[in-house]
């Protein structure tokens, strides 16, 4: 089974990380966001030499149980492994746009935004209830189509427990319902994945108002970059990749993969004490991996 260390090893061994060159002959991989997703999946599968989209996806099917669905998380899942959300950013450390989905430590199959097909994609293995979630954040400057740098961060190193966000959404829904009632703007339906939906917003009942939450997440670089020497220089000159995971997660990975990482000269890592997203009074043992040219 492939894992995140395969992606780090493959990135360290790449001579050319220019997405426009890599995908110049790949059919129908034109959008920068699509290229970033394919680039990420190719990192895990070592499939950069496969030129066409169809042939790539045949390779992916050997390792992934899910290859994504527009507007529904996740972007891809390793069979019996982690789930991944790929986000293209244009700024070096700005907010990550999550839209209607709040940050997650884990991905649960019961999530209302998960499609039925995704929920069932590992039924041949007994199904899945929860997966570790990894955010992959690739910076592509505005107007360009090539990577500056990538961050891969496990959700449990950055996001708070799901209940924190759900409690906020529930409180907002209740307050919104009260406000709609006070303003006499019809009925606010609770049968929605959004904060609310106002029916009969005009006298003839022809208009509805959708009340949506638009979530953003602070870029992990805003915290973790303080532990990386000469970070600003590296992201401007070196096309680096950084990865953050709990030390306990690293210790669960097969020894042959760990040995390969520790023997790769272009990969280095350090252990840090990071604030626990569930309780800032506590610290978690985390590792930051760094790969550059």
C-alpha cells in the first residue's frame, strides 16, 4: 500500500517539477487545479511517465479506492489508507478556501457531503467509517501554472475536533431561525446542510434565501514555517515540499519506507512540540519533513 512517504520519496527524486512540461502531452489535463490534483496523485503512484489521463487512472486504480467527485470531498483516497483534500493557493501563506465544508481532523463516511459511491468504495474490504485526512496545499502564483511549493499536513495536526465547528454552525442556525421569525420573513427550513434556507421571502412565495457558511482555514505555514530555517528563501528559490504529521503516525509506517526516507539525502525532518488543536494547553509530538532541490 502506498503512503505519504512514497510521495516524499518520489518528490525528492524528481529532476523536473514543472507541471506545464509534465502534462503538456496529457490529454484533457489543462486546468491548473486539475494538474495539481494529477501531480499529487502521480507523486503517490510514481506515474509521471504515463502520458494520458486514461492510462494514469488505470495506474491510480491499483492504489486508490476513490478518485474524487466535483464539489464533494475528498479529492482521492488510498485504499485502506488516508483521504486527501488538494487545495491550490495563490498566496504564500494566505487563507485556504474551504467553502461550505469546515476543517476536519478525520474524514467520516457519515459526512453528509460524502457521496454514496464514496461511502461504498471499500465495501470489498469491509467498508470504511473514518479515515485520516491530509490537506495538500500547492502554491501556484496567479497567472502561472507551475508550483512554487507544497505543504502536506495531517488534519489532526491543524484542525480542531469536528464538534467545535458543528457547535458553532448549530448556534448560528438557531440564531438565524430566531431572526427570521422576528422579521416575519416566512419559514426557515432546518432540512438543509446549510445554516438555513428562508422560504417565501417575497409576498408571492417565489423567492428563497440560502444562508451558507463559507469557511476558510489559516495556512499551516503561518505556524510551522517558524521551525524551518531560511523558509522565505526556500519557497522563493527551491521549490520545496513540507509535510507535517504526528510522530505516532510516522512510527506506524512500515520500516522499509522509514529506512528509505532516512537514507534519502534530500529529505530531512525534525521533531517539534506543536499546540494540540483540541486543547492549546497541551502539546503534541509532531514531525516536519522538508524536501528541496
